[in-house]
C-alpha cells in the first residue's frame, strides 16, 4: 500500500511506518517527536566532535533528548 500511495503522500515506506507507529500519540507528543527527529542527529554530531568540558554537556544533552524520545515512544 505504501508504494501505491507514495505519489500522494510523498513518504517512503519507512516514513509511513513511523507515522503509523505515532498515530496513537497526542498531537503535542507527535510534534515533539518530529522536533526530536531533527534535533537528535545534530546532538549526536556535537557529542562526537566536541572535546573537553563541553563534551560532558554535549553527552548530557544527547542523553536527555534520547531519553525523552524513548519516553514518548516515538
């Protein structure tokens, strides 16, 4: 079905799976999941590239975002 509706939705089968998984979440939680989807790669890159004292803060920020992502069941 995902391939048949792709011209209408513009979404890949993986993106449709994510949407189906999140359909049970409230609107605010879905919005936060979308925000975390775009924020997590940046936080992961920061944690990899940062050194010194800033590394600890970057790791804490990444952990906090990941924990929220899993708590929301995104």
